[in-house]
């Protein structure tokens, strides 16, 4: 599978999501997280996605510590602002300009960067007008602190509103075989506009992760193709949507390497139709 466009570059079409290292039960140790980040870059992954809210900044700190300046230069390190952690655990929102402008300074410090390749608005905050939040991101871009601006958890209508303020470099939403809401309107629009789409939870999450990957029908199709059910689910996303760059998260080096191999799989139209009908 060919490399795909993101943030002014052509990159490997499977990235790494860093949320799993911090947010699912037991956190990864510092050694485990750093080892995974380094192996990812050494193995050819060119996009690592994190956020200031993951581990209350710990994810960014470990990523900044893990990679050398040379590795950071050749990797799109994408992070996000707009979600906050209340009392260190509960999720909240703050997309006020003051918060966003302070957040990028902290992210730059933790990541050890002078500029963030892809800075994303993590969510829509109903307490703050969307255009006001986006204007703050635009000002950070104009100031040279963020090279490209993306959005996350946006509807089609919100993406179009964002395009009035910024050049939308990417859209990061929840998407997988069992969660296909964006196929109705958003993905056709992004494909037409050639806007990169970064599916998070591309293999499901929590209990849904286990349910999706253990589905007997999915396993049967994967077995016939001599691949894993996770590889099949990722390949379906990439083969069906040409701007998609999934960002599966994991604590396991083995699973990360298996996920990467999904980019080498080409699925026939018949297989894609079978998968479409599963959920």
C-alpha cells in the first residue's frame, strides 16, 4: 500500500496511538512506553498521536524523552488540546483561547519541540463558540508554534465551519468496522476534499475491542486470508477509504508490528462487501 499524505508529508499508512499506554487500566511503565515509541519509529511508523490529557501530560513527557531530535524530525508527532482532566482522572472540556494557548506551551516543553507538526482541537466545547476556539489555533499556527491544524470528534457540519477559519489538515474520529457513523456523510466529503482521516479506536475499545476482534465471522475471513482479525479490520479501513491513516493503540511491541503489516494487505471488493455486512 502506498504512503499517504498528512501534514505536508507522505507517510506510512498506519500510525501509533499513544492513549493505550496511559488510559486502559494499568499504565505502561516508563521503560515499556519508551521502548514502544523507539521501536515504532525504528520500524517505520511516521505518525505518533498523543494528547496533553493522556496521563495528564505523562504521554507527551515519555514521548519527548523516548525520541532523539533526529527521530522527532522525521516523525509527525501529533498532539491535541481541548480535553482536560478534572481531579486527575475525570474527563472535561476547555477549548477557551486562553487554555489552548497555554496548553501548547506545556506540550512543546514536554515533547521537547519548538514546533508541533500536527496540533489538533481535541473536541468541541459547547461553552465556547467553535470559531473562537479555532481562531486561537490559527493564531498559534501563524506564530510558528504549530505547523498544521487538525480537528477531532467533529461532525461534517463542524468540519465545514472549521474550514472557514483554518485549513483542516486532518480529522480524527472514532471509526471501525462496528462503528461506521462517519461513512454516511463525513468520509465521502473528506475523500473528495483529500483531507486525511485518522481513525481512533480502529480495532474497537474496551469490551468492544474484544467483541470486534473475537467475532467468529471476522476470524473466519481473516484465517482464509492468513492474517489476523486485527490486520483484517485495519486493512478494511485503509482499502475502503483512501485518506484513512488508522492509529491503533497498544502496549505490546508484537501487536504494534502486526498492526503495521496491515498496510501491506490489499482486499478485494468482494471481501470488503463481506466485511461491510458483518456489523
